[in-house]
């Protein structure tokens, strides 16, 4: 018997289709007899077929502004019973070669998409890579691929709106979509460009952001679907090249997961690509998004033509780079072989976009969203086996603590973690995060060094002494060389590593490039997660985030290799080696040295003003 979709999934899809079918933006075109032959390129060519499945997909993918009184898709998505789905995947890790594989895979996916492309990125820059991928998207819609493209208005604030509107004009030369059999259909491809929650909109909430980094191609076609998500945004900062395409060792060290649909169990069964495309649709239709419509003035059209030419030139330059040619050459094999079998669960923080009282009702909001990344992690935390090995990687890892109106503690992740370790003597916790050397966010780093690590490693008295100490005073050396301190920071069951080393090129005489650690994942003994969440307060309470939990021995092994590589280029927090690096950073001139010297003051200011919730 063909498995039935969970009723809540079916309800979501029916709601999406019903709303799309009454969209205020029409998706059909009346064409007189003769079509293209009559000089009307918007009309389908002779012999094009009307395909019911393509018509339905076309409606589902259409942007519109939700009307008052319509079903709230975010609210519905909170309760959707997301299934565990079969998939095949591989990890795109932190090495320079893996970063180039990631870029080549994205470009290859765009150039080989046959039906649809969906892209959403928090940071998207109009540099060599950003413009090059725009050129590829333009080519895709011309050959008949239906494209949806979305960027966050704050994360991509440097991306000119003229670039987005220029991209949208590519749809003027769009070809016609093909169905599963490869036949031309009567549906003309589109390139719909949307800005997520722009501040230019009346009553815009600047704190509700989409932190997604996601590309999906051919999501509705299980034998072709492919997607990538994780930490990497779209700019040269993430792929090991500079603005001219030359190798750049000072780049973000990041991690992503590439997933393709697994074996189909029965006709009509939901695939991972299809589910992820529906997730994208919910985000795409968020009520405060802004559709980017090209202006019709001749001045604007001239700018669009110039920007499209720049995008095509950037695409040609990108593909001409020797490193890219090498990596693109092996993409047909890379995308189809070496993929590990997995059971996958999509998780997200869509509820953060509409939840009220995000700080004061944090625990209540989480409990009302069983698809939340944080909710799933909490549920897993309650059933971890006694000998579980848990490893976290995050550039800005916080440990949440929420209190009620009367000051009662509603949640304290540090205490819960320590209680779990005490109850399970075979369990261990390892963390890799940034140091003041490798971090690009000195506010978040102050919370890590003054709160996250001390709450896990230090007893109450030692923690108070650490917070009260002065880096330049005699009390600090006495504290951190004491037997009590050394025993606590060398806890064999809690290991907190911070990336970097005293041989960094940023320090006098150094020769090693450590980059900036930007990866976000969790690895357990039998379950892991890769996604976009930093596990800081902003990720937990305000941003939408997404990612995948999965069971797969091979993928877990691959993540453990990545973790060990990061650990090998790190120091344990609070050890003499860590302090030696810290002292060298504090002697630097500029913002990095100054912010490091003032770290305790920055932390106290954030806490006293309640600004730690915004990092």
C-alpha cells in the first residue's frame, strides 16, 4: 500500500494550493492562435503541452501578498507533522578544497537544473561569486527553469536593489518549462525576486530576519532533486577566493550538507526535495516580504542591461578560474557518487517570525513549535544514552537561561547540561567555537568567554573571580595559575576549544592562516544536525533558521573528522596556551586588540542593558 502523507502535511499542501490558485498575481496568459509565430514570445510554442502537474507546481510557486483573513502559513507550519525521510548526502567541510566544491556544486546545480531553482541567502554580495551566480540564474530562466530568489534585507543590505531588479528582467527572455518527460509545456518560466522583510515597509520588525542559506533545484522531481544548506553565504568571503578570484587563505571555515532524495518507497510519497521546496514557499510568502518589480523607465532599463552584462562577465570570469575549472570538471561524479544513506528530519524556526513576547515567553514559544531546532534538541537531550558523546560547533555558542516574572528559573542550559553529565558518568561534551583571534563579532565573543565557558567549567566562586579580575592586574595571573583553576578548565568530560594559535599570521612572526570559524553543527553518537543556527539568542528567539537532523553512520563519521580537524587547530579555553594567544591578541592595535582588552567591560554593558538578547 502506498504510504499516506500525515494529515497535517496534506493540510499544508492543500492550503498552499488553495491560496496560490486565488493569488492576486495571475500566472496565466491568453495567447491568440499562432503564439510565437505571431511575434508574441510570451506565448507557448507550437506543440507545447498542458501538463496538470506543472500547472499545480506553477501555482504553488507563485508569489503573492497574503490577504487579511487567509490561513497563517507560519502558524500552520508550527504544527505540521514533519516526517523522517530517506535521503543521500555528503558533508561539505571547512577545508579550502571543500569550499571550492561547495561553490562548484551550487553553480553546477544551477546550470543543470531542468525544472526549478529556489535560493535564499542571508548575506548575498554583488562580488565575483554573487554576480556570477546571478548570471547563471539568468541563463537558467532563459532555458525554461522557473526560479525563485530571495535575500534578507539586513544581511544583504549592501546588495543594490537595482541588481535584484536587473536579475528579475531576465524573465523577459524566459523559455517554457518542461515536464517530467522533458516535453515543453504551456507554462513560461519566471524569475521571481523577493526581499525578506525589508525595513522600508511600514511597521517592519528589524529583529525578525531570515538567516537561511539554502539552494534547492528540481525539488518536486525526486530523481533530480538536490539541495545544500549550512553556514556558507554567497560572497567571496566563504569560498577561499578574493574579489579577483585569486586564492584567499583568510576566509570563513564553514560546513554544509548536500542532500538528495533517497529511495522512493511508493508512488506519491513525499520526497525531501519536495518537502524542502514547500518549506521555502512558506518563507517566500511571509506577509512582510517585498516583490522586486523592475522599473520601466529608460534610465532604469539602461542600468539593468549594464548590470546583467556585468553578471554575465562575472560568470565567465568565475568559470575561467583554474581552480573552478578543476572542481567543475568532477561535479558530475561529485553530485552522484559517494552519497551516504540517511534518515533526515527538516527543522526550522519559522515560528520566531511571528511569536509574540520572544524573550519573556521564550520557553512557551518553544514548546508550541515541535518543529523548532531548539525543541528537537531539547527532546533529544532528555533521552541521550548514558555513554553519549556530544559535540557542538558554533561561532557564537550561548547557553540559554530564561527566568519568569518572579525571577524563577524556567530554563538553564548550563545547569541541565551539568546535571546530565552527573547522571551519566560515561557521557562527554566537546565544543569548538571562536577565540578573540578568529571571531568577527567581539560582542558575541565576550559572552562566550565571560559566560558560556565559565558556566560550564568553573564553580561559582572561581567564576565570580574570573569576572571580577582585571586583565592587567596581578589578581588574574594568580587566579589562572592556581591548581583549582587548572583542574576545572582541564575537565576531562567538558572540553571547550577555541580556534586559532599563537603562530597566526595576525600575530607577530606568525605564518598560519586560521581564518574565521563559521560552521554550525551538532554531532552525537547516532544523530547529528547541520544547519544555519548559531545557537545564540538571536538564532533561538528572533531569526528564522533551518537545517536537518539525520541518522547516518557515514555522515556522522565525516562530521567527526571535521570536528577533529577544527580541534587540532584550537586551544582549550583557560589553559596557559590559550592565555598566551589571548595576551598576544590584546597587544594588537586596531579594533581587534582594543575590543579584546575591553572584553569584560563589553560583557558587563551587554548584560546591564539587556543587549545580550540581540547577539
